[in-house]
């Protein structure tokens, strides 16, 4: 894609919008891919790769980073995301890991 630096900055900004940001970026990058390459297959490839990268970042990298800085095991953070997502749907993914980190800090302070 042309102007990859601009697209990289845009995906960084869109990734802060939980759940909706990667979808909006996939639509925008798919549209730009279609305008640049001229085929629907290439547009779907660009949008699919952007969703794949956003999925890996959201499920692996962010869980690892949150677990590392909050000193919560990455497996516990992943299980918390699965549990809160199952219980409350997509809105449960937002408070899942922060609630586990708060519970860990409280339990560390109580004898």
C-alpha cells in the first residue's frame, strides 16, 4: 500500500477504539486497497490482513503487556477476557483485564 507510514499511524489511532476501531480500519483499508489495486480480491486481502493483525495484537500482545505491567499472569488475563466476554458479550472485554488487575492488587495488600 502507498503511504504505509500514514496507514500505520491510522491503525494505531483506530486501535484505541475498542472493537469498533479495527472494523472501521478494515473498511477504510479495504476501500483504499480497492482504489489502489483495482480488484475486489486485493481489497479483501488488505482488509483481511488488517483484521488479522488487529486480532493478534488484541488477543496476544495487549494481553501480554497488560499482564506484565499489572503483574498478572498472561494466562489469567486471557481467561479473564474469555470469561468476561462470555458473560457480558463484547462489552465485557473492556473491563475484563483491568478488573482482574484491581482484584490482584487488592488481594496483594490484604493479609
